[in-house]
C-alpha cells in the first residue's frame, strides 16, 4: 500500500504562506489547531500555513517530512444525528524545523514577513520560568527560553511582533507565558527597548482548549489504512467535539477568523468557559465515577447506558451544576448535551479507575464549588453532589496495602487500586467501612487537610452524607444511588 504523500492529496486548500509557528508536533495540536486551520483554508479560502517546531530532541518532524507534511485526521464519535466517522487529509502544515539539529533554521523563521501567530502545547510544565537558560544556548532547554530567543531575533530584525495562542492546560496560560518571557528577557539583560517591544508589539492570549485526541490507532491501523486506501504513519484519531476559547482583543478575531468555520469562541473573558468545562465535564465525571465503579461498572460508556447511573448523572447536571454556571442557559444546555454525547462515544473506552486517580483533589477543584454555590442559594447541600462525596468516602474507606506497599480496596471480592497523595491514603487507612456512618462522615468532612476547609460548615452536607453512608452500608451503592435520584 502506498504511503501518504503529496500526490495522493488534493491541492485545494493548501496554503501558500507560513503565518503560524507551532511549538509541538504531537497528536493534540495536529488534530486540533492544524485541523481547524485546515478548515479555514479549505472552507473559507484562508491562507494559514504552519511551520512546526519540534520542542524536544526526539519527535515526529522527520515522519512529517517523509509524508510531505501531510497526515490524516479521523474524527469518530457521537453527534446529534448519531455516530459519525469522518477522515480527511490535513494540509495546513508546510514546513518542519528541529532546533536541536539546526538552530539556525529555527532562528531563520523570524525573517518570514507573513509570520504572525505562535501556537504551543508544551504540556502544563512547559510554561515555566526556570532561570537555567542562557541566551547562547543552541537551543535553550525550556519553551519560554526558546521563545524569548526567537522573539529577540524578530526584534533585532526590526519586524513586528506576534499574536501568541498557548494551548497548555493551565489557567491564564497567556499571562503565565508572557510573565516567563519577560523574566527571561530581564535575566539575559536584553534591554528596556526589547522588553517594551514584548509588551507593546505582542498579544499574549489566554485560551481554553477542549477535545479528546486518542492519537495513532495502533491496534486498528491496518484496517483503517484499508479504509483510507493508503498508509499513514501519522494517522490521528479524535472525537468530533472541539472547542477553542480565545481571550483577546477584537483584533485577534479579525486577523484569524477561525470561528467562521470552527467551534471557536473569541471573548474578553475565558474564565466562565473554563468554569463551565471544569464543573460540567470534569465535575460530572468526578461525581459519577466512584459510585458507578462500586455499583459494578467499569467504563464511562457503561455508565451512560446504565438505568441507575444515567438518571443520577442527568439530575446532577441539570439541577445541581448547570444553574450555577455563569453563562446563558441555552449555551450551558447545549454544552450539557455535548458532554453526554462525548461520554457516550463508542470509540473511547474511558476506564473509571483511570478517572479515579487523585479523586480527593479533583473533587475539591471540580465539585466543591458547585456544592457551595447550591448550598448558598438553596440553604441545603445538593443530593447528587453530596452522594458523589459519600461514594468517594466509601471508595477510599478501609484501605489496605499489598506486599509492595501499594494501597487497594475491594469491590465485593475484587481488589482495585487506590492512588492519591500519601496523607490522603494514610487518613483512609484509619477510617474503615465498619466505622459508624455518622463518625465516618464527621471525621472525614471536618478534616481540612483533605478539602482545604471544614466541610461540616457547608449547610446540610454532614447530615446528607451521614444518611447516604448509612444507605450505602445497608443497601449497597446502587440502591443508595437510586434512592438519591428518586
């Protein structure tokens, strides 16, 4: 079978000019940013070509060049009309650069007059000022170091700055990237004029990205290549849902009109969209999964088809989470429907135990704010979100250790791993499932070291968790969940 190359791809929509420099060549950026740029080029006559910069010594740039910078994105999942599978060759990438092999080629990108945007996804740890980089390194080790050196090269050439769109999953990623660059410039003593140029000639946008990218389908590749009619060693699979929220001035939208053909939102405040995602998508996961696992289920897909768990999830979303998301109700409702379709995606086998990792800190970040908002507005703790906490306590309570010292608990006779911070595990080793429900609830909720505050002060939460733990002990998790939903 012939490998993907330029002769197999339609030339329509292939851009002429490099306008985007992209730090990162991994699955996410290729199936998210580059796919959206390809949409803009093919469907709206855009001319947004990408030069991919490989931020690490090892990566995929060599494979990209072998395929003439082409690859296939296959979107698979559930949409309103039913299950879909769509594949197309993405043609937005025009060039690749490897700074660890050719640093001069990297700096040469600063000479491109059409270059206007810088995109990155260097993991959450990537946007960090280390203080360890030197101006003369070839290249600098950190992303802010590489970026500052590149920006200085651009400044030295007397060319305009950039619009920067970091996609790293941290709050205020644009602010943190700008701060790291400024600190690096000061460390290197690059001068007040350059620092002014960074501040005045560049726009650092904070963004929120949302798409599950499952990447190269190693176990299905031969069958999918047969469907495509060619071999693609960079085939990238992802869910159909996608959302890119970009915070910045109106100028950004004018220069990069992604929203005309893509699920992109330009806004002056990304925080409500971040809150919506954390509370509705992540918060629903955290509220549902531990109880669902103890009730005998193993995947998110099974939860969505279960006669007990699905009504529980729907009630939690509609009555206890969504009313406290500060966006218009139709926007929130549309997102809720998308969340459920994503959970139902038959192509993603999302294991409940993988979501259960570090559940205590996840519950604090994702669920507790909704609990407190609901209690403040209604005077009572919400039923389903409280049950998510009760399930968490039961999931953890009575931990034991195996011969390696790893913590586990039991679902019936079946052991399952429990992974969390050491102080969390130490606490739940002492609190068994045979502890009186009132004592178990009170000792757990008042432990501010777990939750960052004393949860017994949340109106009605202690009473509700005590009653729910009583039901779990007497009836089992599934029957107790059904009682909450009813």
